[in-house]
C-alpha cells in the first residue's frame, strides 16, 4: 500500500461517485446544522485524516490548499459523527466492486478469505502488562472483520468489511459479509475462529468450497458432519490454506502504514475510521490497477482500430 499514490482529488471523486450511484444522503436535510458542505467532502477529509494520521485540526489545515471551502472544526466533527458505519461499509464494498470490474480481474477471484482483527481507540492501554481475564476489562477497541479476495498469485483486496464493539464474535461480523456476497467460484478460507456450520453453509450457498480449519477441541471428537469434514479436508491442503496468510499481511500492511490505533474518543467515529482505512487500502489497489490499464493502452502491440 503506497499512501502517496492516493491523491485527495481522487478520494473526492470516488466518494462523490459512491454517494451519487447509491443515492445516499448521510445527514438528514431537515433539523440540526445546515448541510453547507457535501457529504463527499466530509468523507474525503476523514480519509485524508486517516491516511496521514492527522488530528481533526491538522486535517482541515492540510486541505486548505486543496479545497476552496472547508467546514469549521466543530462543523466537521459534527458532520463526521453523522456518518454511520453502514455508509462507511458501503464505501468499502463499492470500491471492492470497482476493483472487480477492472480488466486485470478478468479471470475472477480464486480465493475468498475471511478474518478478524482489532484496532484500539480512546487511550493507549499497556495491554502487554495485562494477563488473562484482565484483558477483558480493556474495552476501548474496535473489532473488525473483512472478506478479502485474491486474484493473480498474491494480489488481494477487500470485498467487504464489518465492524462492531469490543469482543464481538468473528462469525457474527463475517456472517453478513458472506451472505451478501454475489455467487462466485473458489474457496472460502478461514481459521478455526470461523469453524461454524452456518458460515460454511453460507459459503457453499454462494458457490464457494469451504476451507475453514476445524477447532482443535473438535479433533478429539468424532466429526460426523459431512460439510465440516469437507472443510477440514480443504483446510489441510497446504496449497489452499496457505493463502490465508495474505489477509494477515493485509492487516499488517494497513496497521503499519495507517496505525493500529485510532485517535478518536467515540466508538461510532472510531468504527467509521477503521472502515475508511480499509477503503483507503482498496483505493491504493484500484489506483494501481487503473495505472496498469493506462500503461497497457499506451504500449499495446495491438493494431489501431480504423
């Protein structure tokens, strides 16, 4: 992920396209503060804030030379608080669809990987000094799950993402991601945290072969469920299951470039910011694919059309 490849004007264009194509109005036109600034601008500033790890004030100061009119600090924070995580989830999925429409993905996606992670917010807690049940007392983090797609050998992007409050179950977050997936072909890969008959059945219903690892506790029992046996067989195949490391690398890439901590004190805004970080990762993939197509047009050996 190259942060310098994501330009503010391109973020604004994509935000406008998403809101326009889906006919989304983030904040109600009646009541509250007047909507003097379009919702795409607010989303763009929030993306820039996450991209460069700015404070609210620093993000607005950075955007002064890019956009002619900007909201005040209080207005920006108020408008940002009205952006629901549902809108941010839709933005991630919208960018995922744009990636899938590129010619580079003409062969389709071969592997679908689901996994979960966490982002801290509010204060930075010294979690390394906590043990056992003490960690359960630390509630200032956002739980996130993604459904990633793999194309080519190692290229990956985020098809959809979901967030929830602290300690939300992985299967709870992943269930709607798989359920809303368009029918496809390939493997659905997940670690033992997704060892759920429902998750496997949802993937199979979408046309995906389950390759979800079986919980170690079940290995001491007789596994009679045919679907779980089929999933275990696929997960035991190194050629298939090793692809799961790609989503772990995806999380590592995002946290390394954009930080694993969200400098926000409110859970709802923290969830939005986590989702926007996933959106920024998709933007970097989309920009890379678009540049590849431009270069291909410039240097194509095919004869010109008469």
